[in-house]
């Protein structure tokens, strides 16, 4: 990854770029829905040719950033959009 003098990323590895795109897609999907049950999230992952494992990892990473709340007590598990910058 390379940054310019102001700290903006000007180049990123292919892997980081793909991860960022995957996170952006996932965040947009959950934001539009507001709340998504895990089985629906897996249907969405299948449409993107992504594994359940990679989707789970992405959800956890985004949850740590504060954009999602995951209700693991509920069956099926539910992902809620909570962050708002609008």
C-alpha cells in the first residue's frame, strides 16, 4: 500500500482492493435491508460466489468497526445496520 503526503491511499494491493470492494458490497446490502437474517446473507454470498466462511469473516470485521450489530442469540442469527453517516 502506498500513501501520498496527506495520508490518502494512492495504491493498494490487489488483495486489499478486493477486500474493500467486498466490504463495500456487504455494507450496502445490509444498509438497504436494515436487518438481514443469516440465511438471506448466505444467499447473497452465493450470488457473489463467496463462501460462508469469507462472509462470516467480513461481517465480524465490519461489526468491529461499528457498522453492524450481530444478534447471535436470535435464531437464525440477524445482522443489523446501525451506523449512519447520512
